[in-house]
C-alpha cells in the first residue's frame, strides 16, 4: 500500500482517548458527511485537498478518513509526494461505525 501507515478504528479511538494531538480530515463529499463525522474531524472534500495541502502541519499526526478507506488512501499517497506524512483510517467510516456499535 505504498507504505502509507494504516490506523484501525480501535487504534484511533485509543489515541483520541489518550489525548494525542491528531488532525483528522474527512475527505468525503458534503452529502456523505451529513450522515455523521468523527467528533473533531475537519471536512475537506477529496477534490479540494490540493488547494489545502499548504495548510497541513508537519508536526501533527494527520489521519485521513473516507467512507471505506480507499479515497483517503489515495489522498495520503498524493500528499506523500510533497513530503506530507499522513495515515489512513483503514476501513473508513464503514468500519468506524461498525466497531462503534460492537
């Protein structure tokens, strides 16, 4: 997977509970985020990422989120070419919501 770090929903919950300084960015479209987002996440649709890449901090853990993990994976790969290291929420919101209900 192009050496993009993967974070599971359970790992993310643990890191958030521990107070880790993370920047969560949800790259889904407006209609998708209307159904719910991870608390504290920032919404930047995938198509707008190139316009916002200069705003992304180098000293904070960035985790990208989408519906299934595929689009956020591509965003991580895109940003990697600019030296921005980010992680992908594996399974995306589908798995986040599934594990939340468990």
